[in-house]
C-alpha cells in the first residue's frame, strides 16, 4: 500500500519546518510501472519515463511498451504483457488490461484513493511538498511608469506575476518581488519645470481627491501632455526644461525633491490599484530605474574590459551575428548613447548583474510583453558572455495582448488606451447587476461586498485561465457569468460546498472522515483522483510558468464536484459511514478550491 512520507530537509538558509509529502496515486503507479520495467528491460532502459497518464479507459494508462519495444528488441504487445504480469501482482492495483498495440490500462483500488485523500485532509498544506525550497527567485512584474496612469497593458504582467509569486512561494521558494518602475528620464525635467512654473495646478493625491478627479497619476499625465505641447511650441520653455534635466541629473536639491514627490505620489496611486486587485505588490517592492543609476558606469567599464561592447557611430553597443534586421544588418543592443547617456539596455544589464551578484538569485523571471522578446534575449546573452549568468535560469515570461470584443487591441471609443481603473469599474458595475438579478433581496452592503469579490475574481480568472502567450478578448459579460469557466462559477461552487457543511452543522452532523473500507461511486472516484492531482498541477505551473494550468485544473475540480453532488447524496446518504466519507470529500474539495483560488489571487467566499 502507499504511504505518506515525512522528511526533514537540511537547513541551508536557516531552519525551516518539517516538510510533509503525500505521494499521489499517479506517482505510486509510476513507481510500480518503473519497477516492472526494471524487472523486464535492460539496465540502460530502466530509467526511462514510465509514461503514465490519466485515461478515459481506466484510472491510468501507460504506453511505455510502445515507446521502448524496438530498443528492447521485443514486440510492443509482448513487452506490455510482460509488464502487465508484474503490475497485476501489486495489491492495490485491481486491474491491468492490455489494449490495442501495447497500451496498459491500469485501475487502482478504492482503498488506494481513499488513503491518499485521508492523508491529504490531515495535512495543513494538503500534503504538497515544498519542492522549490532551494530556489531564490526574482519575479519582475507590473512595472508602470511614474507620473502615468496604469492602463490595460499592465493588467497581464501584474496578474501573471502575482500568480507565479504565490505558487512559487507556496512550493517553498524564496521569492523576491520586484516592481521595476520607470522613474527616470529626460521627461521628468520637462514635467518638473512645468510644475514649477504653474504652482497653482493641483496634482497631488490629496488635492485631486478633493477635486473629485481620479488620482495623482491621471493629473500628472495631463500635466505632462501640457508640458510636452509647450516644449514643442515654445523655444524658451524648451531651453528651461533642458536645463532642468541637467539639474535633476546633477542632483540639484530643489529639483530632486520635486522628483521624489512625484515618485511618491505616483506610488500611492499605484498602490490603490494593487489593493483593489488584491495583489501582493506593495511600496517595498518598488525598485525603479533610478536605483541602478550609480551602477551604470561600472557595468559599462566591465563590459569594455571584457571586450563585449564595441563602438559604433560614437555609441557603445553589443552585436549578435544571428540577430539581423530586415535589410540583413546586425541589430545591436544599445548600451551607451553617443552623447554619453544610458538607455534601457544599460539599466537592464545593471539590473541583472545586481540581482545575480547581490541578491544571489537562482531564477530570474521577467513578466513582460512578448514584444520585448528580442531585447531580453540580448540582455541574457550579454549576461552570459560577461559570466554573470551561469547556472541560473533566466526567463522572459512573455504574454500576449488584451483585445476588445471586436478582436482588436483594447481601446477607448476615442481610440485611447483603456485605464485599468476604468476596466475594473466596468467589471464591478456588471457584477453588481448580475448579483442583484440573482438575489434581489440582498441588502446594499452585502450586494456591494459580493460584487467586489466577484468582479475582481472574474477579471483575474479571465486573465489567468488564458494561455499567457495568446491574446484574449476582455468581455465583461462573459467574465461575470455564473456559468462556464469563470472565476464567479468557481467562487459559487466553493460557496455551495460551504453551504453543505453549514447545513450539516445545523443538523448536528459533526462526523466527516474518510473510511478506506468503503466502496466508491464512479463520481467519487473521479473527484478523488482529481483532488489527488493538486500537487502535480502546482509543480507543472512552477516548471512551465503557466498559471492557466492551475486555472483549468480548478475548473475541472468544480465540474467534478458538481457531477459528484448531482449523483451522490451527501446529507441523505444511505449510511452514517457513507455520509461522513462524502462530507470529508466535500471538505477536501473546498480546501483544494480555496487554496487553488488563493494561489491565483482570487478569494473564495463562504457565501455568495
């Protein structure tokens, strides 16, 4: 029979708690097939993947005989039959059928499933091991620009990054959140000069809040556009703005103080959006471009000493023989401009060097738009040439575009960029309407609370259930639906389970425990096997950096629970033992849904 294994990890970065792992049934089947392979195959083939997968024809299927027969010098069916004889002797495997050209269809006992569920229910983290506890991972995400409003383009980076932070942290990784905001550049000189010349204008959060406008970033964005127009039209203002840039870069006290206030007010505005979205980012995670300014000269000097950069038309660049432009010319990474200024290339090189050498990270994740793929490819290559990036993993976690219902990039009716706050307002408005239709008796406070939870969950699930490299349409009506693969449906299913548990408590039914001696109905087996896959799903998300795999898994759990509840009476079960077993299954399903939703940053309400 399968067992739960407990081990104490050797403390590397300080003592941690004992880690408890429950091996899944799928993993036990893999071990059983591997043992059969060891008994039947040459030594050089015994370490191969046993190729065990879930199946519609049985609990599991292995096609390893098809994959290895030729190398083993046997016919696939003959090898499959030899493996079958070993698997049939395993006491908790009830059936092994040979199908087709050499498939092995494997069915496990009800007791094997029940024992797993019982062990998971007894553990605080559902028996999921901290499989990433040796990792130190930097996750670089969100990255709005100071003095500019967050828009729909920031949604994907913020939510994907937040989900990865949560999953990696849950699996034991030491996660460093980094919000690489754009807080430096010549545009700030122009904006500061305009503010100095128009002290009567309101732009701080406290001022614009009183005026009834949105926040400091919207006000500053408006001032920047006015400053830009004056810069282009008035040579005298242009000269003053350019002198202000020099003052900022040289550390003039008055100018730097104004810049810092602009940064601070923008951070406050960003935090309002983050709090509304319920993401983990806070002001302590903000590390702007300006943080790396003191490092730029040294980074470029080091690259020059190594002969990695070269001069081209007065600028310092890095060329790559296989990165070519439309005319066949090599495309450079610009490190230092001909006027001695630095661009994004130098800042990103300083950033990656700092994270590797100072933060000692083992995994670097940049959650950034797919259009930056070439840029990050260049950055990672230069870091490897310089010897900064060696065994560490650096990944550009790229994503597609948010589209409107017309299939085109999401824009306002006037053709402008959609503000993130406006997008959330639309989702809240529609969620409020849907909830009111579902339950007209709700009081205003309860309606607002449920609408808030549902709208944010709807936006997050729509984002995170999409393959991140693909574009998707922002459709508010579909997002807030109580039917189909939506965040609202998953939240509703969780409240449904909690309602069952409340009714049990109200009826004085307190016993909810798994009984490994009971026979299971097909729907119970299906739900149980699915709940047992939670840890494998999280490992897959951590490996692939694809949150949609968790989102899809949770939808499957919700559907499986619905099918179980329709087919199997819980509170009116045939016996107390069956009722207690099914209540335990309800409890484990609720915990799995709640934990999974939490890892996506979605709340799991008890009532809805």
